[in-house]
C-alpha cells in the first residue's frame, strides 16, 4: 500500500502565496499526542498543527480517534475572532461544509454530512471534526480524515468507517486537499460574522444525509422517533413526530430507523 505523505515545505510555500492563508503558521510533527491538545497547550491565533500520527487522538464525547501513521489527515487550526460570532452555534457545521465542499472540488462525489459535523459515504464515516474552546473568542478546530486506512486497523475503530481513496481521491492530491481546505476554512471563518443564516441553513440541508429520513435520537437515555426535517437557525436538528409536532435537539446520538 502506498502511503500518501504531505510535502510540508510545498504546503508552507503555497500557504504563503495564497492571500487568505498567508497569516497561518504551520507546525508539522511526525508523531504527537493530539494536534488539538498541542494547540490547547501551545497554540497562538492562526497556528495550524498537523501530524502524521497521533498517539492520543480524540473525538467528540471523549471517543478515541484512531490515528496511525498510514497517510491519513490529522490537523487542527486555532482561530481567533474579534468578537464572539453571533451565530457561534453554527460554527462546527460551517467547518463540516468546508470539508465537504473541498472534497467535491477535488472531484469526489456522493459524500454527505451527518449532523453535527461528521463526513460520511453511505453508512461509513470518513472523517470527523472536533471544536474546542478555552476562551469564547478562540476556537481550536480539529479535523481527522481517513484517506487510506488499511483494513488491518479495523479492530481499533469502534464505528463503521471508510476511506476517501476508493471514492476517487487521488493520493497525489493530498497537498492540494490540505491547502484548499485551509483556504476554504480561512475564508469562511473570516466571513463567519456576516453569515446569512437562511442561506446557511439551506446549504447545510443540501449536504445533510439524514434529511427526511426516519430516525431515532437518543438523548439522556431517552429515545425520540420521527422524521428529520433539517436544522433550525441555531443549528439544532429538527425532528417531526407522527403527530406532526416538531422538537429541536442540540445534542444526542442519531441512528437511522430501517
Ligand atoms: C469525531 O468525529 O468525534 C471528531 C474527530 C476529530 C479528530 C481530529 S484528528 C485531529 C484533531 N486531533 C484530535 O485529537 N482530534 C482531532
């Protein structure tokens, strides 16, 4: 199996040439505990931390993010806003849209987003996003993307997973993917305070893999069943039950009902 590896010097050079990414500072490691942790401890605004391997990669709800040195993408970006953005609760969804759009621009099709910010193809998770914040105006955005995870790693992963390589992603485009994603993120973060919420909701719904599906949401040991009808203007998911009543959820595990 060929392992895609980023050409860090090339990436650094391109980031310096592109207007929206010129301010980013890239810190690259062969191995690290976690790129999010590194930024939490040492990060300055506009720092990007990337690693070939993470020994303690983690995801939402304290889950482990298995991060072997196989050519997957593990990176985090520390972004600082002048003011706490009005639509802060939409930020993680915005990051997910940037990821989905970048892959689309690189020729990938058929991928979708699962609320709040997972990248899927069919029922397989390809990537995840973790936002962490120590101060209201500062956010660390961590992204993990399976590019070429070998099946021998399957016992270490506790959910259905997939890679982007079999979906038409060319390994030689890894530099391009990372640069484009940083460019897209930088532009979106820069414009985030001017977000037009109704446009954003429509944009999210066009990527939403669960829209109009019958699902079950588990929250605080309670189960709710109904049809997903998209997100509201705060980024909460909307579930319509049999009687037509709509409930909004800001957290919870969602599974599709067959
Ligand atoms: C999830 O789906 O639960 C989110 C996964 C986020 C993983 C990324 S990999 C880079 C960054 N460093 C971490 O330790 N986690 C995030």
